[in-house]
C-alpha cells in the first residue's frame, strides 16, 4: 500500500495487485492498469477540479471509491480497453452551503466481455447544487457487454438542487445494460418509525442519511480507510 | 378498423401499405417561402388580420433562428425554398368531397360517411394542407362540442382560437414550431365544454399526397372544467424518393378536473431499405394541465418516418394534475428516431408516469430523450419513468438520455432503464413451437411493448400490433 | 424398413466440445422410450440437436423422421413436422400470454400446411378442454409465457402446450425435475392422455419411480459419453436403481 501525493501518471504492471489511497489530488491523474492487474483505488476529492483517466487492460480489474466533499468538479473517464476488463467506480458526494459541483463519468466498453458497474450516491443540503453526468458507451461490434449505472440522491433542504443527466449510448446488440436514477427525500415511514422509538428527528435524519451513503462506503475493504471515509462523510453531513 | 379493411390495405403494396398516390388536381401556392406566400395562405383561408399578423411575426422570428442539430439524428440540409407550403386538393364545390379523395380514405381505412363509421369514432381527415371532411359534427355540436378543422374554427370561433393559439407552444419555442406558426395550413380544433364527456373517440387522419409539399398542421384541444375527450391521430404518406417535411404543432389545454387522452399511430413513409426517401417528422406536442386535478395522457406508437424528432410533453401546473407518456418507437433499416417526453412539475402533488419502449433493428438509431423537472413549489410531486430498449441485430443503436432535475426536497423522481436483445433462447423456444423467425420476433416485440399497446383504444391497438410486424419485416435473417 | 424415428451414428458439438459421439437409436410409432444417463452424458444435447437448436453443430450421422431427413430442416420446420420439446428450463417471454402464444403457434402450423386459421370459437374450445384436463387455470393462460411461475407450474404448462399442439414425436427433457408429487402426476397424466399408436415419446429422466409409475416405457436406453451404451426394457431400470451408472460409464470408455 502506498500513499500518493500529486503524481500524474501511474502504471500498474501486468498481474500486479495494488491499493492506492489518494488524499491530495493532482489536477490530472492517469492510471494504466495492465493485463491481469488488480487495483483498488480510494480517493478523497473536494475543493478543486480534478480529472481522472483510467485505462483497464485485458482481464484486469479496477475498483474505485471516491468521497467527494464540497466544491470542485470531478471528471472521470474509464476506458475498458482489454477483453474481460472489469471496472467498478462508486462515488459518494456531499454538498452543503453554497457548494456547487459537477460530477461527470464516462465509461467506454472498448473491448468484448467487459463489465462495468457504478453506484453514485449523493446528499445535498443548504443551497447546494449537484449535477451528475453519467455516460456509458458501447461501440459497434462489441460482444458480451454488461454495463450498470445507479445514481441516487437525497435533497436535504428546500434550496438544494440535484440534476442527473445519464447518457447511455449503445451501438451493439450483445449487451446487458441497466441504469437507474432517483432523486428524492428520506423515507418518511422510516423516519416515523425511528421517532416512535424515541429518537429525535434530527438524529433520525442523520442516521438514515449516513446509512444511505454507507451503502457505497461499506464497499471499502480496508478497515482503516473505511473508518476514515465514514468519519469524513459524517463531518461533511454535519456542516 | 374492420377486418375487411385491414386486408384491403394489405393488398396495396408489399411493405409500406399506404404508399399509393392519389391522382387528383392540387391547387398549390408557388414553391418557396416568403411573406407573400404567407399572405397567400392567409388570404386563401380568408383569415382575420390578427392571424396574418401572428404568422408574419412568427416568420420574421423564424428568419433569425437556426435549425436545431442537438438530436441524435443525421440528415442533409433541408432547402426550405424547395417546398410547397400550400397544396389543396382541387374540388368543384366546397361542400362535395371529390370521389377520388373518398377512394383514398377508403383505402386507408378511414370511413368518412357516417353510416360507415364504426360506432364511436368521429373523423377529421387532413389531406395535404386542407381538412376535407369532419364527420359526426352535428351530433357533437348538440352537446356543445366543437370538432372541426382549425380553418373553420378560425371563421366560426375566432375568440377561442385567438385566446389559446400559441399559449402552450409559443411561436418562439423552437425552429420547427416557429416555422409551423408561420405557415400552418390545417389541422383539427376540438373544444369540449364544461362538464361534457365526449361520447365518442375523436380522430384525425393526416395524409401527405402532393409531391414536394410539406405538411404543417396545427391541432388544438381545449378541455374545459370537468370534461373528457379521447383523441386519436393517424398518419400516412405516399412512397417517394425525396424526403418530405412534416412539422406539426399540437397544443392542449386541460382545465380543472378535466382529462384528455391523446393517442397517435404514426406511420409516415419511412424511406426504402437503403434509406432513400421518407418523411422528416419534426413535431412539437405539448399540453398544459392548467386546472387542479387535470390529467393529460399521451400514447404514441411510432413506426414510420425517416427521421423523427418529437417530445410530447406535459406542463403540470394545476395542483394534483397528472401527466402520462406511453411510447413505442420502432426503427428499422436507416430510420432514426429521437423521441421522448418532458414532464414539468410546477404544482403541488402533481404526478407523472413515463413508459417508453424503444426497438431498434437494421441500421437504425433509436434514442429516448426525456426531461423530468421538479419545480421549487412542486410539493410531494412524483415521477416514475421506465425506459426499455430492445436491439435486433448488431448494426443498430439504442440510446437513453433521461435528464432529471429536482429543486424540491419533498418531490421524488425515479428512473429505470434497461437495454437488451432478444435472446437466442427465446427465439429457439418460439421456433420450436412452430413460428418462423420473423413471426417469433414480432411476437416477442409485441410482448415487450404490451404495457404501452394496451393503453391504446381498441381499434388502434389492432392496427398498431400489425404495424409492429410490418415495420420489422426483414429485420431477421 | 426404417423406423418412425431413426438416429444413426449422430455426432454433435457445442463450441469446441464434442458432446454426441456416434449415437444411434430408433423409435417406432406409438412407442415410449426413456433415456437415462449421468450428468454430461449428452441427454439434453440430444433433445436440442433433434429440434435443431442453432447452438449445437451436427458433425456427422443422420436422423430421419417419418421418412424425412430431419437435419435438413430448420427449427420451425421440424416443429411443424411434429417434433415437440418440453424444455427442462423454459425461457420467459414477457408480455406474451400463453393463450396468445398458442394461437400463434397453432396458426403458424396451419398456415404452413395451407389450412385456414382457427377461428376464435374453435380455438377457445380447444384451449378450454385441454386446460381443464391438465389443471391449467384461466389465470395461468392469461399470464405471460413462463413469467413468474414456479418450476412445477412451468412444467405443467409445457405439458399443456404438448396437448395443444398435438405433436407426433414428443421429447420430454427432465419433466419431473423440480416438481412436487402432484405436479409429477400431472406430467405423467399428460403422457398417458397423449399416448397413441401414432405418437411416440422420448423421455429424459433420472427419476426411476416417475418412469416406472407414470411413464411405463416400452424401451429404456442408457447414455454415456455421447453414446447409447445399453438398450433394454424396464429391467434396465432395476439395474440402474441398484448399481447406478458406474458400470455403464466404464463400458463407454472401454
């Protein structure tokens, strides 16, 4: 395990295993995951704009969890370049106050038998404005493709806004592609249930919001990283 | 449509059953577009000054606009000066319908004589630029229902037309709507008075016949408080090598507790196997649910046209108003469709449902494009969208672009989409039971579309199911 | 004279994998045959190859049915000639009701035979009688083909389709798997009702009790490594019951 600081290009050699934890982000980061390599990548993002480009080789697997807090646009591009490449790219975003952010993701299935999955969850309070732009592209002639994208966002205040612009472009027929997006509020029945148990409304809301976002963060295997991300997410929600 | 008529239609041609041309004299304005042409159209229709002003204002605005190119469709530039903007079938007496025209509509299965009309369907037929017959008018008039061509409505109910024309789709709305506002020739006008439930389905049949003519019809439906109407629209055009433009506007206003159902079976000529010819279908359809508890439901089956650009929309202004959009869009060969809906939630407790089924075959491109917007005051508003795409063959495309925007924390927006192909297992299963490959595909596709098909009125559903099979002909090897 | 169905030295593969390896078998009109064999012996492949599933490639041998070269025909042509497969795991077809499906299947056959399509009354009569006999409710007929049914219900609907289409040669691929006792009886009942001197059956099953009590076959075959390694009558069932397939598999390898 290594900690990255402001590096711009990374190559993970064939059949290597690597775990990256990124706390301070360079403006641009490019990762080349060679054939058979397995990468787990955890990022803390916020404040400034950032662009991430990942190329995933044959039978390689790349797994990303990003925690985005505050301002700054995040752009991610995933090129599933080798047959059998696998990409998971999950994001949690939390905005409050006057924060604005555009989170853009592009997944390109450029080889046969590639699999992608993405779960994006957001909570926006204050006068925050979040936009999620999620693209999946399956070019002509590609076979046995499986692409999935889910986006779920909670509006935590009257003046918050969330915009979702999914974009599924499919030029091949041997595909399975599922997509979902939802914007709404906390489940009122769950809130009520908690309150009947004596939990006050503020706590109940916080608890449910945390639970909502933890569906993504729970996927972080490394315990200390998971604890750190969950703590930061909690702090973000309390702002 | 009766079974006899269906089979009569099938005899007409191999694939596109409506590809015949009617040999009839047409009175046309000179080709091209300028203020004189607009004055000519307006004078032909004996229009009041205010309407001519409306047209000219729209035309002058149109000159400042550029054609939109954001849709996922490709087509060569349109020469707007190479189109006839007015073509009327020439008849000796205005009240008599030319027998040739009658034959045409019979071939199409549109009965004009009341005795031939299936129970419960009143028909307005628009041939090129002119509305030629409106059946059942007197019976409807007894209940205060106005069902006429829009040209007649301009003469007989100018106040109503003036009040609502452009109120839902302003002439500044978009390039094609603006063009339509300048040159619209005919279309249907419907007014349902307070408390009246329209006793029959109202129907319009559109047909483009004249060469190089565009069709620019304009339809207005106003459903006053506590009224109900179900409206059906069907479209066909002859087979031609060149592309023809169809740029229509539909405006619907729904008042308190009123409900409008609008169903379309669009079967404009799609072009041939190599993508030659076909209709450019650039249409703006929008309804305003102005009243509380109002409801507007769009159902469309889109099988025709070379290029489709169409987003029937609902503006849900009244509290508790409901918007629905059920769509089947099938493309084959070189067809391109970019279609979907907009649901704009403004009022409290408004709700909308979107069900879209896209089927792409051949070398076609099929795009669902949608917008769901929850305004600041849309308390407890609800939307659910389901968009499914089915791909047949490896050379077509299916695209889903569902945009959503929410600015109200009590509102909920939910979208689900899937893309898949007909599985080899499904095909094998059907063929093992004795269906051939084409029959199997048509059966599976009709099953895929069932949620939408069953929203259609009975007589349209039969035609639509058959159109699915016709459109997919040649899509499997 | 050749039999009603004659399979001779049939060889087939799926992808690169050879599954049928010189299989020979003949069935006469009116006969009920059972095929048994260990997993991977080629039982399901045989049923798929007989029906013309494009997933499998025939690399050798011949199959004649009613004097016609079956291998020359495509899937639906074989079906129309009277070959029916009751699938082991029938696929779902959303939005298409069983009643509609059967109407299309029947009319496709009639059209191919140059007959007039069934009218609504004739069709309803046909469907009612058979549905009642096999305990298929109206509600089941209205639901989409195989969507949301239990394993047993799906098999019952396969039997129902067999009764509707009145095929000459029925292949039942593990009809008894995943079914409770009552459902197995219904399946067996279907075979009993359908049994006639003009119709033959090929039943693939592991369930000796089911075969003995419900199917009562004329002949039993044991399949191993893509070939028939033993032919006989019901007495073969006892042997399999006692010793399993081990002995047969050895024979096939040797």
